[in-house]
C-alpha cells in the first residue's frame, strides 16, 4: 500500500463505548446505531464485533439491514429506523427478520395490507418536537390503535427523537419528553427516546430502549466535548509526509494563496485531501499530530494533499506518520475548526482511505 492514508479502527473501543452506554442505563436495551456504514467505521465489522453484547442494531434502510444479515448477523434484532420507503420492501421485513418503524400513514397501510406468516414487531414514531419523521397528535393514537387491532403485529414500541439533546441549556428535550408522555401510551408500551446526548445527560429519557450512535465511535455528542473523557476514540485517521520545503516570510502556500508565511517556515505536505473525506473547510490552525507534537494546517486543503506548518516538530522526515484525528487529536476539535460535526467527517471518509482493524 504505497499511499499510506489509513483509518485505523479499534473495534474494542467501540465495544467499550457500547458497554459504557449500557452502564449508564442498565435497565434499558441499547440499540447500537450502525447506519451509514456504522458512521463510516464499517457496519459489518462493527456489528460482528458487538455480536456478543448488542441488544439490537439500528439502520436507516433495508439495504443496510440486508448487508448485515447476509454477513451472518442472523440473531440480533435489526431496527429499520425510517421504516420502508416503498411497498415492495414490506416483504423484506419478514424475510430478513427485521423490526420496522412506522412513521406515517402510508407505511402503516402498507404493513396492515401485507400478508405475513408470523407477526412483526414495530416501532411507532411520534413527532414530539423534532419536526421531522413521525405521527403527530391524534394520528399517533389512531396508528397505535390500528396496529394493536391487527393480528399481523407483534410487539409495539413507541419512539421519539430529540432535536436538541446535545444542548444542555435547551429546555426542548424536557418539553419533548413531556409531550411524549402526555399521550399516556408511553405507560402502556415499551418506549425509546434517548440518543447519545440524552443517554449521557438525562436519565429520565432512558426508558426501555436507548439508541446510542456517535458515542459508540468515541466522539462526544456535546459541542464542547463535555464527558468526552469517558469515551474511547475508535478511529485514528493518519497519512504520511510526502514533501518538506522551506519558505521565506511572505511566501504563500497552496490554492488561493490563503496562507502567507509570517516568518521563514518549514512546510510539510501530507497525503490526504478532500477526496479522502478530509474536509475542505478545515481552516488554518486545524490541529494535526506528528512526531509527538501538535502541528497545524497552513493553507487550503487540496483534493489529495494538505500542507502543515512544521515549526517546532522534532526532526521531520519524508515518510513520517501524521495523525489527522484519533488517539492524540480529538475529532471534535477538528470538526470545530471545519465548522461541522464529527458525524459528518466520519461518514464522509471515502473508499480511497484504507481501513485497518485493530
Ligand atoms: C432516530 C435516531 N436515533 C438515534 C440516533 C443516534 O444519534 P446519536 O448519534 O446522536 O447518538 C440517530 C442519529 O441520527 C437517529 O436518527
């Protein structure tokens, strides 16, 4: 592998984070969210590694669920968190033994109209304030009643999703909980409310099922890295120095001449760019880690390369390993410098990056 641009993924860290999520809500079952290829970490690898402890997996669509089932994950329940997108998929629920979310009247009708050989378990989604998927008001009650009357339906669980659980100053999470509980149905059925932020900050939201996502991968759901020390980063993204050159004060570096050397500067080129998923929005000063010290980006991210300031880096050499985030640099810190969130960086890492599993 000549271009050593590598995402090294520590599966034990993911397991540790999953068990930590479970320890925070010991009476709940935790649905490990492995949609979007396990937030870029490799859904089959992650789910296979969690097989001895996972209560359930959460995916976005039937394609993701089938990929897991075809890889040999055949016992652990899999939840389709957005339900099915067209009627032709309904038959896959039974074939692949999936739990389906019902978010709207169309999905409800498709389910009720289908002939199943055995009953299917469903999650019914309530829009308690997220303003995205789910039934509102009376429609929710009607949906539950219709599902309850149907012999095709097995266990019913009620689900809602928070809009602002990552904002500890927001009152909206508590408002959503009370909206949800007002339906009274939350007393009769199992329920699922909490994402990572709520698991880590709000025990009232834990209920029968939690849905940890980003915390499994060792990134904080909170903007200011609160509680991060309890999570173990699972992915280390690294590449190598491929050029080292001196520049005089006033010389410019990279596209658009964005970075101007304030003094004579040693600049290194690293073999990673936005075509690998490293954000083009990374500003000057975004941290990287090389030879035991932090260094920073100097100049605009290119398609295949970035440029870094090697001032203070001990004995830099072509071939030295440069960490973009992971063990030494928090992805949350990088995300802040790129005006984005870790979720987006993780899920945008491209196939050109070699994944190695520890
Ligand atoms: C419905 C639902 N539940 C749970 C999660 C997991 O959220 P987080 O990654 O913030 O823990 C997501 C993520 O997008 C989601 O859409």
